[in-house]
C-alpha cells in the first residue's frame, strides 16, 4: 500500500497581494502526475485544505476538480480540516463522498472511525493485517474540551484525548488482525520548525504538543507547519506544496511517499514538486542591487528586498522594479548613517535652531532621508508665506 502525505494546500491564498490560483492549479497537476507515476493508493491531506473558512466559488471548484482527478487516477483521499478550514463546510456530504473514495475526517465523532484497507505480505498475497487510517481534525480546545471529556481546555489535553480514542479502537481491532495505523493530525508538535506563514496556534508556543502523544502509531502525517521535516522516522510534516511566505524561500516543496505492507511501514521517501516562481530575498545598497550581475537570476522571481543605504533612496520601489519587476516587499535597514540619524527624533526637535530645521527634521524622520536642496527651498518658501500671512493680520 502506497500513501502520499500532503498538507496545507491553502487553496485560495494570495502571496503578498498576488493571486496564487494558477500556481495552485499547477500543483494539482503535479499531484495527479505523482499519483499516476508512483502508483499511489491513498492521498493524505492533513488539514488547511482551504486558506479561509469561506472560500470563493473558483477555489471550491478547484478542490472539486482535484478530488475528481485523484480518484479517477485510482487513489482514495483521506482529508482532515485545519485551523484555516470550516470543519462543518468542509465536511458537508462526507457520507456520500465516502462512496466515491473521498474520506473526510472533520468531526470529533469520526476520530475513531478509520479507513480500513487490507495489506499484502512481501509476496503480494493478502495477509491477516489491515491498514487503519485515522484523521484528527484541527481541535480548538475551548470548543471541543467538553466533547472529548477533558477538564482543561489546552492543545495537549484535547490531543491526548483524541489519540487515546484512536488507541482504544486500534486495541479492539487488534484482537482479530494485525493493525498498522496511520494518523493524520493538524497541530504544532514539539520539535517542528515554524515559518512566517503559519498562524500561531497559541502565544509563546504553549499550544505545542509533545511528540510522544503519537508513540505507537505506524506513521503520523502532520499538517500546520509549512516546511517539510521529520520529527522522528514515524512522525513527519509534509509542509505546504507552495511557498506562502518569503521565509520559505529555501524550502524544497513536496511530500512523503509512505509504503506500508503486512509488517508495517517499509519505506518513506521524498517526492518533489516544482515551484512556479522562484523567491528571492535580497539585501544591500540600492545601487549594488541594480548593478551586480549575480542578482540576474532574481529578475524573474518574486522579490523581498531590504535596502541598507545609510539614507533611504528616493523612488526606491520604482527603481527596484526597473530591474526586479516582481518586487513585492521592500524594507529598510540602514547601515551606518549620520549621528543625527542615530539620535531620537524628540531630542533633535528640541535642538532645532529654527522652523526650517524643524520641518526638515520631520521630513527626515517620516521618510528616512534628509531633504534635498529643492525640497529645502520649497519648505523655506512655504514658511515665508506663513510669516507674511500672519504679519498681514
């Protein structure tokens, strides 16, 4: 039995104001090719299928198309809800969809209701063993604590209660056959490395759950963190299929192919997906970024630029986009600068000798560079007009 572990599709998400639906369609194309070329039996989607609880019509249509194509390619799909999804909306018609090979696990009531699949031995013969795939949807502690019978509304307690329900079901089924278990969970597990585009599960990491909650399962397919990583041989994040923040610029996007036979998980291997656009994180003085040939590769990338000029250059974004047309984020981190720039604005205001110095200091403070001669002349003329008007009253 071959499984493909994915998560965090975030269908409908934009990237710094740029729509990503075409890129997500390209991902679905690659996903279907992976299923066909690698003979995948089950596609796992560990939460955050959509980017928001109320996705647009075109986004819902994309998921519908993806599910039809995956099942037509011969794979079943097990899908859980994440913290971005509306569990109720995503779980609509789950019993009907199950008949078509799409298994939605979005409700507490279905925690211990696995998809059961017979397993073959090493010779390809059906063995006395089954694969049980369970799905833990995103658990909001305040909303599910009572339903799960826990007194403390915390991520740890509700996740412990959910995994306990699954273990009890595995124990019951093990009386008649060997059970190898795969558990999908959308959570922040201890040891996971986060990136900017995940929304915090809690403040200060309090919501992180310990890894040993997943001990004893043959494989745990985690979702929520966008970087693919192995917390242990049996507990892994697939990461998101596309980069959704510049902190993911170095990620290699893909998923995990998981092979399971009558003896358990026999192998786990990476599968890669191509990014539709490269991401470039550039830093330096404006003139160097515009001139150095080593940055040529970034001319077709989405760019995040940090300028280190001592004074903020005029028309910085306009000039950057003359070479890097898809500069999406611009920030300033001056290196060096004048002593006046290092002092506080209030102290400089107190030391200003005249009104023109006050105006020039304000302009420097709000935009990061001193006025040029033409701007100083315009400010001086404006102040003189004010004085003339006041003198005529």
